[in-house]
């Protein structure tokens, strides 16, 4: 196995752990647990690892959170849609602001809309009591907070000149 593949796998594991532990710092908004650290991890994965690693990290973190009883099924559509979209955007444009916007749109809008059928099918939510767009607001709150955290961290890494060497090591 190449050294860069091992580094990517190790970083993915660390980011999974950060997302799971970070979900302990969640807050309820309507029927959803808002965990902004997951969205920060999505952006970090997009920048450092790429879209497919980001989706994998989001899936494993969501699965672990559910198995440990500190997450809900809503973690899957929100985190995975956001990770995929922001990963694809960063892969194409290599700019942080569009990547942050993609995370917010992917999680807040697309993930929020996909959460509705999951709530009805798997969480015994009454379709008449919840609007189709009910999960968009809590998902947006969570993902905007996570995007702000990610931008602060990435700008700090850039300012300290640590981001470019990290990215070179992961891609070599």
C-alpha cells in the first residue's frame, strides 16, 4: 500500500473520530439533533481527502453515532449529501467559499428534503404532522455552524502555512 493511501486512511479515521466525539456537542432543533462538528468534518474531508472519502467518513461517522445511541437516522442524509456535494465542488473549483456553500446546500436543502421520507418510513413520524420541508431549518442551522467552524480552521491552517504541505503529502 502506498504511503499516501495509508495517510488518507489514517486521516479519515481521525476525522471519523472527531465527528463522532463532536456529536456529543449537539443541540436539538425541532425533531433533529444538530451536530455542527460533522459538517466541519465534511468540509475538511472535501479539502484534504476528496468527495468519495468524505462520503465514506460521513457514512461511518453516522453509523457509529447511531450504534452508540448519540445520533439519529437523520445523520445519514444530511451528512452524506453535504459531504458528496462539497467534495465534488472542491474537487472541481479548488476554492473554499463555493465548497462551504455546497456543504450548506447539500446538507441543508438536499439532506433536509431526504430526511422527510426517512422520518416517515423508519422513525414513525406521522406524515400529516410534519411538513415536507420540516428538516431544512434545523439542518441549515447545523450546517452553517459547521461551515463557519471549518472555514475558521482552514483559514488558520492556511495562515500557519500548514495546509499546503498536508495536501501535498496526502496527494503524493
